């Protein structure tokens, strides 16, 4: 039996990876599990949460799958990509998928372009229709500074472990990602020591790569990578 564990990003929820999970469920008989990290979900309650609680929560979900399945794949999005990488250094997962993984954070050049679009919509009276503005504002209002510090601590903790990853790894990132700079994907590719590794840039995709217009092509590449023999 095969299972796939999906891990969402910082201040996010299972919604971020659900399109991929549903696609894989429709094309396989694998068990798909998407835990909600402590303090996350539709309503953020991040105050007082420490980064090791996110790692431990994902770890418990993975250990449960490993007890019941011979083959377990792990998919991580954004901060979840760092958590997935951590798991790959400790547990016998078969393959690793890193989506918009946040080894580095904030692509200032793309962020500036996004902000210009937000201002243009503001002056046209269409600011409430701008999905990025709504997402940024909601997250800014509900994200304590202490939680952001915990996120950065998690990144600092996991990055030195990346060279211990030897399982087959697929790295994908949108070329218009305003949150994670493109150098994050290349850094991961160059640091991870897997013999079988692949890097994909998805054209016109922003940070939420599982919701981009070219997602079905990406999802098919992911399934092909997971199903092929190592």
C-alpha cells in the first residue's frame, strides 16, 4: 500500500495543497493525508506556538502512515517544504516533493511588481477584487511577529540538514513567485544529495503553485515522478 503526506505552508491551511491531493486521489488508490499544523487553518491562532510543534505534528502524521504503508511519499509546500525535508532526513520515506519550498523567503523583485498591481487596483477602485491584497492583509492582521520569528528559526534549523537528503526529490517553483525567490529552488537542488533529483519552473505561476493555471501539467509530472522506479 502507498500513502502520500502533504504539508502546507506558514500561515496556511490544507487548502494550499488540496488541488494536488485531489488530483492524485483521482488517479491512484493512495491514501492522502493533509494535517493542519498547530495554530494554522482557516482561523490562525499562532500566538505561543513554537516551531518544533510544527515539526512534531508532521512527524506524528508521518509515523502513523509508516506503520500502515510500505511506501510513503512526502509533499511539502512553502514552509511545509522545509518540514518535509526535515522528515526526509529522519524517516524512510520513498520520495520527496518540494513545492515553492522556502529555503529563502521574500522575492523582493516580484513582490514589488505585485504591489504595483495592488496600487493600480486601489486607484481604479478595484482593490477588494485583488486576491493578493486580500490574502496579504488577512495574514498581516493575524500573524504575530513571534510566529514569524518561529518560522525563521525553523528555516535556520532545517537548512543545515538538507545535505543529508538522499531520497529521490522533485523541486517545483513558480517563476512569478513573489514570496519565495527563484534562488530557493536552485539552492535546494544544489544542496540535496539525492542521485535522482529534478527541478521544474512553472511559467506564470505565483506562490500558490497548486492553484496556478498550469497545475494539471505540474500534477502529471509529479505523479510520473512518484510512480517511476528509482
